[in-house]
C-alpha cells in the first residue's frame, strides 16, 4: 500500500468512534475503518450491536485507488472537538504507520492489524427486508449513543432521532441532512418474548368509564 495523506472530517471520526468496540478480544473492532478512493472517504465503526457509516463527498484529495486501514480508538480519543476547533484533520498512512494532525496536535500510531468485518452485508439487511416497519425493541443506551453521534456530527443538541424498526432485522437510524457528508446508523434489535409486552391497561391507572379492548382481553 502506497503512502497517502487525507483531509478528513474530525467530527466524523469522533462520531464514528462512539460505535466502535472496546473489547480487547475483538481488537479489529477497536477503531474506525477508513476507506478512500476516487469517490471520497468512508468511515465505518461497529461493535456488533451498533454500526455507523459516514461518507465524505466531495473529497478532492481522495486516493486514486481504493485503500483501507483501521484507525485505532486511542488516537481518535485525543482529538478535542470544540466550537472553535477546525472541522478537518490531516491523516497520513504509510506502510501501517499513522499520523493524525488536528488543531496544532500531531498524534502518531499504527493501524490495527486485522480484518474489518463485512459491514456492508449487515447494512444491506437494514435496507432490504420484508419486515420493514414491524415493531422492534432496542437497547435504550444504544439509542442514546446515536443521539450523541447526531450531536457530534451537527455540533448541536439532537432534537429528534429517527429509528426505522425492521422486526428482528437490523434497523436503520436516520440522521437527516448533514452538511458536507452523508451518514446512517444500523441498530440491532433486542430479542424479547411476547410475554414481556404490555397487555391491557393496568387496573390501577384506568380512567373513569374505561372499557377493555376485547382483543387484548383474549390475548391476556
């Protein structure tokens, strides 16, 4: 792999890192996968429960040929994103060696030596499913993390977050329109038994004149 230097959105790096795994046994997920070609830069991170994909477009400094490497979390963690901080960082890759420069700071390190999973196949299931729109249950902490991602990407508190349920299949997370980039999230549902779902309205909170749903009564 030839040496390359990229201008990359620092907010996108910080946002993607939220979905990366911190489990030492899954070291190949302890970072953000960076792909670059003539179409732009694509950042992907996942921990097996959440996935985030962010694309830079346009990217005039993109490599002519597709190249890919995993930028470790400990390097991204040193980026300090503030209101007055610049939007972009410079990332250099040369035979496994990395240098990440941002706001006067240069961080040196090495790319993670491992094979990043086929994340596109997971994402494909979120876009193509006969169960689109079917109810699903999700880990609330993960939904909160996607809210943090939206805040990092936009620089503002997220007022809403669209999660498109997909039954027991991966669900899509829509961040809406972003300036200078495109992104989506994928969230794996939590498998629950139907017995854990709410039945008829509890007796201790029924309004005056309450009439139980016959269908719910039969199900109960």
